[in-house]
C-alpha cells in the first residue's frame, strides 16, 4: 500500500483528477441513497415497530368502533392532520400537527425527550405534546413541561416533548393534541406473534361490509412520491458507471507510460499477480479517497438536498437526523468504492499487463497496443450507450413535464390569487357563524380595487385533492346497491366565475341556497355520465357520506364542467355543495383579478383578513397558476436532476472519445506518416480518425437504444403522458450522441491531419 501511495503522490495531477471525479460521482449516489434510506429503509422510531399496522376500510373511513373485540389487536388509535393557530410574541402562526385519539400515543410506546407522554386520561383535557424542532423554536427550555401554550385561542399545558426522531406520516410534527374522538387515519398494534394476514381476516369479519385492509405501518407510509428518488438513484448509478469507464480508459493511457517499468519488473522476476496487486492497490487508494470525499460532499449538501427536494418529500425528511449517515449509508458508500476498484482498477490492470516482455523492452507501440485500443473503444461505446440512456430519460421527462404544464384542467388559473384561510374552529363553532364570517370576508375583499370576484371553496385540498384520494361514498336514491364515489367540495355562488369553470346545464348556487333551504348539489360531467349515463341527473337525489348519521338527501340542480388533475389521465369525479349549507372554518379564497399581476392584491387582502379577525393566523397566498405548477414540482425536480446527470454523462462520454482518439493518434503517428508519404491527403486522415470516433458512437447508440427499449417499463412508470419509446426523442438523442462524438474527435483528427510525414517516419 505504501508503494501505491508513493506512486500516486508522484503524479498529483492524475491523482487529484481521479479523486475529484470519483468523489463527485460517489457523493451524488451517496446523497440520493441517504434520501432513499430515510424514506424507505429506516425502521419506524417506535419499540417493536413491526407490530404496528395501518387499518383501512375501502368503502369509508375506518372507525375504532369497527374493530372492538378483535383478538389480534393489542390496541388501536387514530390521528387526523390539523393546522393549529399558535399565538406567540410575533402574532398568530399556523403549526402543523395531529389531533389524536386517547390510545394513539400509548400504543406507539414512544419515549418523550422531555416531560411525559400523553395518556388515556388526557383525552379532552387541554394538554399537548410538542415536536422537538418546535421545542427548539421556543428556546429549548429544559423546564418546558407544564408551561402554557395558546392554541386556537385556548390555553394548553405542555405535557412533554416528542423525541427528535419522531415520525408519523411526516417528520415536521409540531403539536399533538388528544382531542379526536374517532375517525382520522387508523393504526393498530398487533399482539405479539400475530401477522397482518390473519389480522386482516379477523378485522374484515368485524367490519361492516366484510372488507378491511391491514398493511404494515412502515409500508403504508411509503408514498408514491418516493419512486422518483429511487429512479434518480439508478440514473446516478449510470453516471458512476460512465465515470468508471472513463477512468478505466485513463488507466489504460496511463499504462502506456509505464510499459517499460512493468516489463523491467517482470524481467527481474515480478509476477503478474504482484503487478496486478500494485495497480489494484493504487486504484483502492484513489477509490477510498473518492469515497471519503463523497461522504464529505454528502454532509456538505445536507441542507441543499432539503431545499431542492419537492416540498412533499422534504416534509417527510424535516429534522436534524433525518439524513444522518447511518450504517446503511456507510455500507452503500463502501460498496460503491469496491465497485469502482473493480471497474476502473482491476479490469484495466489485467488488460495492461497482457504484454510480451521483449516487445515492451524494445518500447514498441505495436502488438498488444492494438488490443488495448480496441478495449478503449469498447469502453467509449459503453459510455456513449449509458449517456444515450440518460439523455433519453431526460428528454422524455422534459416532454412529459411540458405536457403536464400545458394540460387543460377544466378551469383558467391565470389571474387568480389563491388564499388559504384558517379561522379558529372553536371561535366559529356554529355553522351560521362560519357562513356569516365568509360572507363578510367576500364583501370586504370584493371592494378592493382590482378585484373582479371572490370565490370560496373548501376543503383546502381543492382543486386536485391528492394522489390516491378516492373521494367520499354517496348513495343514489333508489339504487342503494351501487357503490358511488366522488370528491365533495363546498363552494359559494361566485366560485364558477372566479376560476372560469363552465356550467354545462341546470343552475349553480345562489344566495338563496342557505342553511335553512333544501340541500342542493352540483355534480361534474364525469359524475353525471358515470352514474346516470344518457339519463338526466338533474332532479335526482343523492346522499353524501352515506355512512354518517348526519347525512341527508340532496337534490342535484346542475352539471358543471370537469376538473382535471395534472398527474392523472382522466377527469376527477367531483360534486359541489353550497358553502352556506356546509360552511367550514378553513377555506380557499379564489380572488379573480382585473389587473395583470394578482399578487399585487395580496397586501390589501391581508389587511382585510386581519381587520375581520386579528386572532386568525396569517393566511398563505399564492397565485392559482403557481399552485398548479407546484403540484407538478416532483416531475420538475426529476426532469431537472435527470438533465444534470445526462449533461454530466454526456460530458464524460465526450471526454472519453477525445481521450481515446488522442491516444490512438499518438500511437499511430508512424502509420499516419506512412499513409501520407504514400499519397494520403490530410482530408483522408481526418475522415479516418473521425470514422473511428463515429464507429464507437454508432455501437454506443445501438446499445443505448436497445437498453432504452429494454427499460421502457421502468421509464414509463416514472413518466406521465408520453410513450417510453418516443421516436422523436430517441432520434434527437441519437443525433446528439453522434454530434458529440464528431466534436470530441475533431481536435485529435485535425492534429493527425497535420502530422509531418518526414518527422513521423524519423520518430518511428
């Protein structure tokens, strides 16, 4: 090993280049694996977490009462995401947390960082557990337990602090309040020795309808949002392979300069095994240094990773130790180092040492040099193939993103300011109070110069709901056996005009549709076609949330246009009810602007909100157009990172072509001199060298196209709205690869065409 270090320190430029390139490649792979590890591989931070399961019923939200008497379950609880209004010295702000049932915290068996955990006896009392990061924002006081905190206008006593590694669906949980009687997302702890399959069979027999789904909690928390990260990790692996192929070529070129050294050492008795061991040792030193640099880059990029990740993924990684370098990350990085030793060290070493000692001692460039050049061209073709596959992925991702961003969603988001309001549910407990609050709000905001109309819609998930949201069950009068499902929203009379959603037939809501008038609804065209076909649905009666006791029969009075999801290839089934009949304390204001930039309305809107309720937390504002773009941010992130990896891969492949062609020209100086002495023109030599470059590119393009077709199912799973085998994209990418090969081979070709025949023959 000392000999390897001595040799490498004697070649600082070569060593620094290799360590830097390897460090960047290994660092990118290690950083992405750190995210995958945090999202998918790390066990939940609860004792015996393998016993925790997610319990759901396909037809409706699961209730704890559904599973009373189940022998397979030790205990069950539920949680409901909630935005709490927290009063502080700087005003009121929203804090994300959970309302939980009495048994949830006890069944998790969590150990608080400070204070105590919530117990069953805390239910209904004004006590709260706070998140670790939230505790830090309050000054990290060690005596925080027992202190007061104002939530939603009421005083709460802090029972304790959640552990730093607490994770329940997301990491940035700031508050946990034991105030949920039932509903929400249900989780359970199985009895020791019980597996999910028999538990599911028992719970299905107890649940109404005879169906239940039991999923290990860790797997239930695995979001589809994690799939792009795994895909990007695979593409980063392609970059590492291109890097290894490039460095292997560099090793072969470096071996040319050491051929006499190896020949002399072999003549003096050194075995091939000893020489291979030395070369592999040199590569091991470089790979180890690259791995260390990669880990350092991983740590240095910690904050940057959280910034560039889409918000829905970053929220699951919030916290000081979310991206910690644990044993899995270190083992993965070490495995990458071993792979690089094998690919750019051992294989080139075995190739470099296949020589005839006598030929080497005579310092001839012939013989096995031809085989080395052939091996170098194979490596270049491999680089080109991998670069083409990366470029294909990037091209398809950008085409998919372009189509998603230009997709017609059924409404016009341009010129609309979107305001997320969240008033205190306790302060506006009665439906009439909530309806009056928003009536006054619309009236005041409507007077602001530049406001053309104010629409209201609730809940805040509108207009896209969320990936995988199945909607609410509703019953059609006279057809109780039909399982109908739709998203249900509340909207005010001016909502259609605010977002330019068309009314196809019937009527929309009016100011006469109040809480005291007969309940009415408007359905989307998809709902009308799916459940009534060619029949007229207007005048028909339905009952939303038919499993609930407060569900009432509602008359359909109109059919509105469909609303699309940018990530779905179908229209969402949607139904609307008058906001006055189903008012909420939290809703979205859609403010249609008559001026160019709706964001200029924000200060005036904020003043009106503050004037109506000074205790309300500050509302989040953005344009509706920006909200639509944010919805496809994971696809934008994937496309951008793919483009970066493709650019790196293409640059490395171009460097590989240049290096191999330069080496080939240097080793073929005598042959070129003879050709030119016999009458070959510089243009002939130029074509000869470029022909070698494009031949390698042709093999690479063929292999890359074959690989892209072979991986079409993997690529298609990550893209929306495009074919994984797109002739236009594949053709453009192939043309780019050929163009890069010609450009990379141009300088060596020009140099070869300018060789002086006399000087070349004298040197030979």
